[in-house]
């Protein structure tokens, strides 16, 4: 599976970089006839009927909500433009957290809006300097900068009510793992206010759930109107009457529409780069029915070294790990049962923790932040601690915990000593002291 997924990513990479494979050859009218399918009507989408004009220029500054901390309004710089979208980077942040916004998004506003509303501009999450230097940094950043005029910002369209999508309808959608790409897609499932977006010709590793009013989905023909490049479908398109394959889908999903773009907005040339330790959030495939990850519990009787090797293998960036539906965050506090789980069955999660019944459905999304400048104690090498990423996650709690514990083991003077603090839990996972 991991080899096939890598081939798919390479295939998408080739399509994105190879001009001969660009969307000139792709024709929606012909494609809809071939697949005997229909385009989702315009009124289903939260997009303007006439796409907004994009007057922004690279280098202009504006205010934007920090995707990783949505309550903060920060200064952002336009570093790329495509169609009606802007590629933004928060000033004071690194180049690994770029994100994309439509010019009519409510997440962006002209410089000065925050102050008029009585708010204060905040440093971005992971601000690279000392927090006390933020006011001076802000003055220097805005001094002489080209600020985007208020006329460039367009009003966000109203939300569609109710959810009008139906299974099998075609649309154009942003690939959240590679958000500079927009691809032909199909509605694979509909539940309440949510739709399951499946990418035509790709096996499922890129599919996702989103709200019906998501700004990441567009009507057929959107790219041709905005001048954006629409990627042609992958190689596995089946020309059948009902071309929408309903994937085994998560029962509930995180409603943070910004979760994926915040992590993966590299330029096409960077597609081959391996991510850092562990895996960026949002890169786990939806499992096929009946498939579950192997149970790798850490028990006292098992060799610590073998377990470390096994867990390191499971965290290799090149490999996609299957996640069970229950690992995604439920949007409601009440436990939701999985569409494929019978009552009384035990769910085995990928790091070996097995949970039963309703307990499995309430695993939440967390983010663990690393204090690199604190006291690292007698067991961890301070130099190695300082090389760790600023945070692990956001992601399912058991995945983030696994990455954080693995990081502690990697930074240890003696891995065996740190493993001594892991004790076998009554659910087959680990208890950490």
C-alpha cells in the first residue's frame, strides 16, 4: 500500500510539473459524457457565481487569522498568486506553514482592521523571536511596506442552505495535502452538513470529508473562469454510470477546514521533500473496509529495542499509515458509532492501544508544544531537544502522543533508561510516568 501511495504522489507530482499533462487536454463536457455523471449545481457551493478578480501582488501585506491559532490575527505577506487564491506567509513565521486563501475569504482583511475593532495584532504561533520583541518587530515589518488596498478584499458569499449535494455529483476540489493543486472530484458520500470528496483517478489517500459550505470545493468550470490550472484526473478513472466510489468513510471528522493547508503548501518543486519527524497532520489515508492496523502493544515482556525499531518504521514519512474512523475527531460530544463497527467489538488503534465500544469514538485532536529552552533533565540530551520541531500535531491524541514519546526516546542519552518510564497499560498501550 505504501508503495502504491508513493507512486500516486509521484504521479500527482509529475502532473503538476509536466506542462504536457496540464488541463488543456481535460474537457469537462467530454468527461461528464464519458462518465455519464452530472456536475453539482452552482447553488450547492459557497462560492461567488462570478469568481472574484484577484488584484493582489506578491509582496503586499494584509491581516490574516493564524490557521494554527484561529483566535489570533497576524500580519501576512502575499508570496504567491494563483487564480482567485493567495498563498500567504505569516510575518515572523517560517516557510513551512504557508497557507492559501481566496480573495473573498473572511479570514483576510486590510491592515488596520484589527485595530479599528479594538483588537491587537498577535505574533504567529511559533514566532521565531522572543515574544517581548514583537512590538518592535511589528513596527519594522509595517514601516514602508506595501499594504493591500481595501478594494482588493471581496465580500465572502453566503452559506448555502441546506446541503444540496448528492452522491456521484462532480466538482473541482483543492487537494488538501498539496493545496496548490485543484483537481476533478466526485461526491462519494453525504452525511448531514458534510460531504466526502473523492479525487477522480486516485486510490483514496487524498480524499477527505468537509462541510458542504467549505471554501475548498468549487463548481465544475471554476478553474477555467479564474485561470487556475485544473489537474487532469489520475490514471484509475473508471468510466461507468456510477463513477462515484463510496470509500469507507469516517463517521465524524474534524471541522477545522484550515488544518491541512497550514501544513502542506510547498511549491511543486518541493514535493519530493520528506517531512520532518513523524507525519504532518492530515496525511493519513482512509482505510478500506475490514482492514485494521497491526496491533503493536508495548509490554514488559517484549524487547525494548525491537519495539523502538517497529515504532520507528511506523513513523517513516514516506509511508502512509491507515487510521481507523474512530481516530478522527468527532464534532459532537456524544460518542458516534462507526459505520463498520459492531457493538462490543474492540478497535485496535495503530499504536497498539485497543479500545472498546463508545470509548473509541471520543479520541480528540491535540497539539503538543515543545519547550526547547527549559530544563531537559538528567535523561535527555539538551542539544538534541533543541533540534526537535516546535510542536507535534495537531492530530489524533494517540498519534501525537506516540510521536512525542518517540522524540523523547530519540533525544535520550540512553534509550533503555527512557523506555523504563513506559509501562504497559491495561488497554495494551503505554502509561508514561
